[in-house]
């Protein structure tokens, strides 16, 4: 079975330092693509470097909302713009808004500015986006409407917010990445029950740790086959059919078809 991971933090030292061993292991078990999301500029450089080594690694470029604590300088904006332009096509991510884990409201305007800067980049270069929106779901819904980004290029990562906003996103036909937290009984399962099969991708958000059957497990592409099994149960389809749908969804999201 082939599978993908639409959101994994490969520039993190945990993966980066042993990427050869990890890639060998994951490819052997069927990894087709992994999107290497980045949280700042130096991680974005690492994602590009990893992509040059492995065609299976798709580079993500962005600033995580947890790191958006200052106004972006023109120099920073130019550096990101140049990095994107020289390495097209890339994915924009991880970026977005977080009003849940980040409590200090003084950072919110910087998050907003950074979010909008990367949305403009995605709009300018016609790129897929990988969005973090914890505690700011309504705001993200409003802001997204003001950018000309096709719905099939919008991926909502690890949604766990209000149901009415989820419904709105489903109606807008965005993509949603389903992650290993569903194996531990999280609220995130609602995305799987409500979204259509052609709106779903899979992700690990590695190296986030999950509690599954009372065990602490490090997220990585190695967990994706277990998510696929769970999707099969929920949607009452067999593994081959689900993996074909997921494969084609990822291609649509990445503008590969
Ligand atoms: Zn992440």
C-alpha cells in the first residue's frame, strides 16, 4: 500500500539528523510523498535541502504562528519571496493563526500580518497551503475568503474547532488532514465523520507525540497506515479503495494532475 504524510516537521532535528534511516524505513513501508512543513526561515531552507535529496519530500515554506512574535521586516519578506521563487513549486506551511495556545494578545497582530504575507505568496505563485488555525477558526474562515486561492489548494491541518466552521469549510470544499490523534479517541474524529472522502488527506504532524492504547507514540509517517485502517472502518471501504482515493486527493491538492 502506498501512502502520504501531508504535514510532518522533517526539519526538526529529531528527523533531520537521521533522515537517511527514516526515509529508508518509510519508503520500504510504502511512503509516496511527505510534505516537510517548516516553522521559520532556517527550517524552510532545510526543507528545500531535503527535497533536493529525496523526490518524495515536498518542501513546505513558512513561519509557524507560535513563532510570529514580531513584525516581518522587508528584508525577511524578500528572503522568503526569493526562496519560494527559486524553488517552485513548494507548499506554503506551516503558517496560520493560533489564539488558543498563544494567550498573549499582543502577538495577534504579528500572527495576522505573517499569515496574510504567506497567503499573498500562495496567491501570487498559485501554491497549495497548509494551515494551522487553533482557536482562530472563525477568523481564518473570514480571511481566506479575501484571497484568491482555489479551494483544492487549501489544506486545514488537524482541525478540532467549532462544528459550524467545520461545516462551512466542508461546503467550501477545502482539504482536511486526518492525524493519529483519532486513534486515541480525540475530537478530531469529527472531521473524518463529516468530510467527504474526496476532501481527506493523512498527516502525522511528527514528531508530535500521541497517546494510543495508553502508549506514548512519536508521530511520523510510520503511523499513517494505522490512520488509513481507521478511515476504512469509518467509511466502510477497503484499503485499496481508500489508498487510491487518498493518492488522487494529494495529487489534486499539489496541482499534480
Ligand atoms: Zn505542525
